[in-house]
């Protein structure tokens, strides 16, 4: 039952309300010819409705549905990654085994077997897939292929699975749910991206890494970091077991790691000479374009919370 005394439910209603206001405002500005590239803006908004709608539906449906959703996101992300990064024809069967690690990893999340969850991909999958690749008998391009596959799995499966694992954390405070932690992480990560973009547009002059991401500026980074840290301090004590001090620390961690997640995927795209990682999300690009920051913030936030609050 939808309980309005639950901070998670109230937060979801507020996010939906904000999205409605943003959509109506955008339609008015488009009608007044105040927006450049209105088609792209409307496509972005439409994609946000789908993204937020699926996320909130999974939250309302329960823990199992949410875990399945993030397992599917990992599948799409790994598929997209392997579609843009060159792999050998001989590695097709090895890649099939890589996809099988996704249900295995998320099953470990579902049964809350932390000891195996935390080492399954970086240890067991790392060793098994390397051996499977050796058994193909192909030496040419081996180092490149094995590096691509393992790094892609660490980003798209291992890192992303930490979002789902927040749902089964045995928190010391029984009044707080894992949904609050998950919602906090996703909201702060996305707000960090938005705030860095806005501050960069408004005040950005000095670029941080122009060869990797020409739009990233010191003003955007510092403004986004300060904003998300302050917002985390406000939201953290409501949605999570963290007090003000630890919420600010979590916000700082998300701000810094989110920035580096973004520029890391930007570096991948520039190396491959592509603008977007895919076309799955109209107006945004591919799934990797949307979760690039989350792939870095999720494991760091998860272990931060687990160390201090379980």
C-alpha cells in the first residue's frame, strides 16, 4: 500500500511533480521559441519519463523486481559496450559466458551472499573467462580482447550490481529501507551531472581535461560538487540512516566519483571516435551515456554505507 508517511514514497511523488513542472515549462518555452533544438529537449524529457517510470514501478513492485531491473540494465550496458568496442570473432563463445555472469551476479545479490558477490566477477569470472579465451587457441589480439571483456564486465555488471545490493543491506537502523539508499544514490548521481552541466554553462571558463571532455570546466566541477554535497546533507538524513555529517561525506564522494565516471566513458568514446555509445535512449544516447557516472558512484557509496551502517 502507498504510505505517504514513508520518505521514499514522498520523494518519488516530489520527483514526479518536478518532472511534470519541467515538462510543462519546456512545452511553454518551445511554443514561445525560446529553446534551441526543441526536438532534442522533448526527446530527453520523454526518455526521462520512461527511466523514472520504470525505476519507480520497480520500487513499488518490491526488492525482487528492482534487482531484476538492474540485472537487465547490466545486460543492456554490457551488450552496448561490446557493440562499440572491437572484439575478435573467435571470442563469441567467450562473450556468451560473460553474459551468463549477469544472472549469477544478481542471484548472489538476491540471496544476499555478500562474500561471494564481492569476489565473483573480479576473481572467479576473471579467471574462468581468461581460461575459456585461451582454449579458443587464438593468440593474436589476446591481451586486447581479454582486457576489453574483463574491464567491460567490471563496469557494466560488477559496478552496477552494487546499486541492487543496496536493497539487501542488513542496516543497523531497521526503520530505514534499502530503497531509500538506492533512491538517494541515483538522485544524487543524476543531480551531480545536471549541476555540473548548468554551472559549466553559466560560469565555465577554464577546462579541466579538454582533450577528453571539452565541456567539463572547473566551475562546473566545483559548482556541481558543492551543490550535490549540500543537497546530500539535506536529503541523506531523510532517506538513509546517515546523519548530516555522513550525508555530506557521501555527497562529496558521489560528486567526485561521478565526475570521473563521466569523463572515463567520454575517453572511451573519443578513443572510438563516436559521439554517443548508442541510441537506446532518445535525446540521451545509449545506456552507457546515462549510467556512466553511476558505474563509479555505486560501488564507492555501497561500501561507504556498508562499512559505517551495517
